[in-house]
């Protein structure tokens, strides 16, 4: 019986025995008492100072004595750190046991030999005759059986098994779960919970009513109140009708399903389907129970009902999801999960998969068609607010998926969710490497992914990502392309520096600067683009002398401004301010009138960028992602005015409803402020 949770006391007693001065104990329990579950739990999770050598006999197969000798022999040799000697005679096993007990005593540990199913052994010689008589002060033997069998004649008269004082008999009573399942009403209720999962009392009554068969649905609440503590777990508000009940752990669920049998299990599954079809036939109305949205698909998967699962995400159900949560993210996730199940089955479900794929596409059709209007910052902003499913939904369809997943991985890492961060890193990496034509544009994202992976402890992955980023950055795009390669390699060099690899950072940066110096008509702009990273890698003093000199005066000023940005975090504000003063002095030396009058705007941008680095403006805590994206666009827009765009003001006014129709919808903020352009 697998109901270990309700036998924590017995488990604690066995753990205490394994660390005591007792040598033998015999645990006896009828079928369903939980003795085997206790033994397996103790064998799998012993106390820290106990080494367990276990053997579980099975009367259904022969050769138990030979298996016992071989398994115990190999395990004892492994504990001693020895190559297992040939098992040629019984004394070999006794010698290994004696030396293992001596080792345990010398190291302050305990050794437990655990044998389950002693009453099922009818071979000659019996396993009981092979159990060691001497255990020392740190050796223990625990045997388990359904009943107290007749001790075989082959067991010596002086053996501890024959003496109840040296080998106490401990009897287990029947499991509380077995006792409860003996009652017909409780058996029906617990069976429904085992098959269906977390259901409210109202849900259970509706399912049992659909099941039929004379079950008194009014007994449901009585059963839920009277079930012994430890058998059921609840979730949700315990003082409301939305409290859900389920079996306390998965082991109890499996045991209950085994106890009620296959026919009863199928009746419960049929009742669940009939109950769900009542709401499906009504086009999934607003009073649909929450269970049918969040847990019913898993019940269909458990029952291998692939046909019902494929038909589940209907347009009406998708509309219900959108009414419940305000966006189609959870509907998108449900369809994705169903498609994954269909892909893993051998059934011919191509037609159903095509229909579901089309429905999923329609959920993201609008974001997909306006992908340039949905920048990567948008799913990242949703991720920052913890709306992971919707962020994944948007990231999967926008044009720059790699950049979106990269930002989402960084957001997950900042929240300490390393598992999610690793998943996003792997997703972005796969997309980037599957699109070699976009390699040079994806290289900076791979470099950022390497930083995230390194911060999450995956150093090998970080190194591999940087190697891949350097490789794809050197795959030149259509002409001219040299400027893009330089920018990509500079990002890779910066990532190498941030993970502690300064030598490779300098090597790659030298290549990037050489490419920028040969970028033709884009030379000055490319040097400006990589100046901040160059200063960060080389340092303020060296970058002034080693960096290629731009030809235009405006480009020179902007390069020094970028130097200031690059060194401020590494060397402090003093170094950055010094470089900024150089840029100002260069501006003062320019002749007047200035051609195209851009230098004054350049200096303004220099000052704003530099002071933004020193004291970045705080973002509102609850502003919607569209507003955040509008703000990011405004901050990066050259020559922006002093006031934020209308979209930003509108979105901050509705921060409690991030996608409030008519106020910050896509059409609204694009029409009012002209963003994006």
C-alpha cells in the first residue's frame, strides 16, 4: 500500500530503529497495510547516516534466493569500495557483511539490511537462513512479511529470528485508506477524485449525478467532512464553495485507482466526459466550472482520450478563455499543449492538428500581421509583470522572436526563476541557429543569452553560446554588411568580458574595430555604434588612443560621448565625466555656422544619455506594457520633445487595466501619438 503520508509515525519509528542499538526487527502487516510502501520509502530516503541494502522478494518469480545473494553481495561490495568478488560460497556474503558492519562502526554510520516479502519465499535454501546472525553495534536487519510464517528448519536455533526478545514483532493495522474505501459512498467519492483530480463539492455532485447508478449525491459533503485527516488535500478558499478537494498525494491516487478497478475507473471517466459535454453543448457559457478549463484536459490525457482532447479547444471554448482572463494567452497555451500530445501519439491525427494549428494562428493573427508594431520590448514587458504565458504567445509570433526570448530570459533570471530562464535561453538559441540567414543580426542576442546563462550557473552553455555568436557574426550578410559584423562582434566581445574572459574579449574587439574601420560609407556611424562597448572592454585611457578616429567632427563628438557611457559603470562617474568634457571641448572648437546644424542636437543627446546612465528614470510600477514600449520608443527617438507622447500619458492613466479597449489598444495609441514609426 502506498499511503505513506498517513503512516509518518511508523516511518519515524523505522528510521529510529535504523540508528539505534537494536539488531533485528520484524514488521508484519496484512495486505493493504502499507508495509511495502514504508520499506520502499525508507530504502529510497534513509537518514543521512544510514546506508541501506534492500531486497524486495516476489513470490511470482523464481530464483529468489539466488537474486538475494547476488544483489546483497554486489551492494555490500559497492559500499566497501571493492570490486565484487566471485560469489562462490555462502561465507563470501557473510564476510562482506561483517566488514561492512565494521566499516559503519568505524565511520560513525549505520548499516541496514532490509528484506521485504519473507513469507513469499519457499525455496531451498530459504532467504531467512542467509540472514546474518551477527550485526555488531551499527548493523541492523529489518524483515517484513504479510503474516508471521513458520520459520524454516534451515534457520539455526540461535538465530535472532527465533527469539522475539532479540527480534521484536511489530504489527501494522489496516491502512486508513483501505478502511475508508470499504464504505460504498466513500469509495465512489474518492474514486471520482482519483480519476478527475481537484473538484469542488458542487463539481463532485454534478459528476456523480452524470454517472448515475444510484449514487446518493447528497452524501458527497458528508464523505468530505468525515474522511480521516491526511487522506485529502484542499486548495482554494476553505470558507467558500470554490474549495477544491483531491487525494493527498499521487501515491494515494494510484492506489485508489487500483482498488476501484478498471471498470469503475472507466465509469468515472465517462461521467466526467458527460458532465463536460453538458457545458460544451451550451457553447461553453460563463457559468462553466473552473475545473473544466484548468484540469479537465489533464484528465483526458491521463485517460488517453485523444479524440475528446483534440475536439476540446473549440472556438466557443477559446472565447470563454478570453472572457475569463481578458486575453487569449491561456487558450493559446491549451492548444499548444494539445498539439504536443497529438504529436507524441501514434494515432492518425493530422486533420485535427491542422484545425488546431489554424485556430492557434488566428489567436495571434493580429500580432503576427503587425509584428513591426509589436517590438520585442512588448513581450519582455509582459514577462516583467509575471504574465509569462501571454509573453510567450507574443514572442512566438513577432518578427524578432530571438530578441524577445532573450529579454524574457533576462527577466526570468532577475526574478530568480532559473528553470524558466534556461528554457527561454534554449528556445532563443534554437530559433537563432535555425535561421543562418539572420545570423549577424542574432549574434548580439546570443551574446546576451550567454550572459544570462552564465548568471544562472550554466557556464558551459554560456561558452558555447559565445562561440556560436562569434561564428554567426562572421557570416557576412549581403553587401555592405561589414558594419553589421562589427557591431555584432563588439557585442560578443562585451559578453566575453562580463563572464570574465578578458583575453577573448580583446581579441574579438580588435576584429570588430578593424571591420568598422573598413566599413566604407558607414565607417563613422559604425565606429559610433561600437564605441561604448570598446571603452567598456579596453577602459577609458586605452580607448582614447587605440580606437580608430572617425573622420567627421560630429562622429568624433559622438564617439567620446559613447566612451563616457561605456566606462561609467566600470570606472565610475569621474572617468565618464572626463570623456564627456572632451566631447564638449571638441564641440566648442567647431567653426560656425555648423553645417546641417546637428552638433548642438548631438551634444544635447550626449548629455541626456550620460545623465540617464547615471540616474535612470524610474518606471511606474503598474504601467501597461504598451505604455512601457511607447516610453522606450520615446526615450530612444532622436530629437524628442520634453514631454512624453500621448500614449504614455494615456497608458499610465489606465495602469490597473493593461489592455483596456479604446484607451491603450493598438489602434488607439498608434493613432494618437503616431508610434511606432
